[in-house]
């Protein structure tokens, strides 16, 4: 019954945009990563995690929770959650890896173009993430990779 209560809290807080107290938030996050034991769909679990974690990002002491959640997301294969958490922490190499391994690897090119445009102060770090994964990017879409290189790395 407690597992169901925590899932209820996740759904209710996500739906109402309510932040949970830190201890309760940690319990909810842990429970959502154990989605099979909660008998919920993994996509719903990821959606709920994204919502409850988004509300917690600005809370004091959230760095530890975010780092822990990123590790757990990788462990259970929640690449959408892991990528989002890495993006919030400006860990562009990890975001690219998550996108390349995820359900829609072509989305990495949209993400990279937006990251270059929206976060120019991180351009060198983003460029390093691209260069370090050039072979994988070419395998996903050589034309999109060439466009990205010409648009972002030749100026």
C-alpha cells in the first residue's frame, strides 16, 4: 500500500505542480525507478520523474538528489530522464551519449543545434562532446552531422 501511496503522490504533485518535501521526494523518486514493483508503465514512470524532479531542481540541496537520480536513471535504462538531468547540469557529453542510445538518436542533432544557439557560453564544451562522438554521430545521420559541423564548428 505504501508503494501505491508514493505513486499517488508523484501523480498528484506532478499534476498540481506541487513540490514535495525533500525526504518524501527522495522516496517518490526511488519508487518510480522501481516502476515494475509499482506496476506502472516505464514511460509513465519517466514522465513522472521528469515532472517531480523539475520541481525540485531549485530546492536547496538538490544537487545530491539530481546526481543520484542520474545514476539511477542510467541503471534502469531511463535515458530520457538521464539525458534531461545531464542537460540541466550542462554535462553535454553525457546528454549526447543518452540521446545516441535512446529511442530517437536523430534527436541529438536538434539538441546540439539548440544547445549551441541557447548556451553559447558552453560552445567549447558542446564542441568537445561532438568531436568525441563524431563516428557515432556520422553513423546516425551523416548529412545532419555534416550540417552541424559546417554550421557550428567552422566559424
